C-alpha cells in the first residue's frame, strides 16, 4: 500500500466508465474516482458503482470514491434558442416535462 500524502484522482465519465478502463487507471496508480453527479441519472450511477466494485475487486485495490454534488446553480434543460431572456414581472413556467424551453416555459 502506498504511503503518500499526494493522491491521484480520476474523474469517471463516458471515456473511463468501463471496468477495463477503471482497471487501467488503478494500474496507473489512481487512489480515488470522482463522480460528477451534475450529469447522469440513477441508472447510470448504479452501473458506475457496479463497475467500480468489479474493477477494485479484480485488482485488489482500495479506491476511494468522491462524489461531486451539484452546486447552487440553476440548471435547465434544452432550449429552443441559445438563451432565454427573462423579463422582470413576467411569469415563466418551470416544469419537469421534457421540453425545449423558451421565454414562457423551461424544464
């Protein structure tokens, strides 16, 4: 086991989320995997946790998991145009429906 205060952190995403790629990262000395919870859904992260478990079991390594939670930013879904201008006093509907947002509704 390494005894260094410096740790290597790897962000897991589409390019690194397979068991094989995680094992390669572990072989290269990764100490922790970072998961960005701002992107992805429950099913995706269930698969990622399964893959991390398999990769660490296969390698015998003890790897930490760092979960990066979404901050206080307001994030919206896809928009009809590049941006939406909100006007003071004008109401806008915020919905969980899967829509392309505009100045009247966003998701």
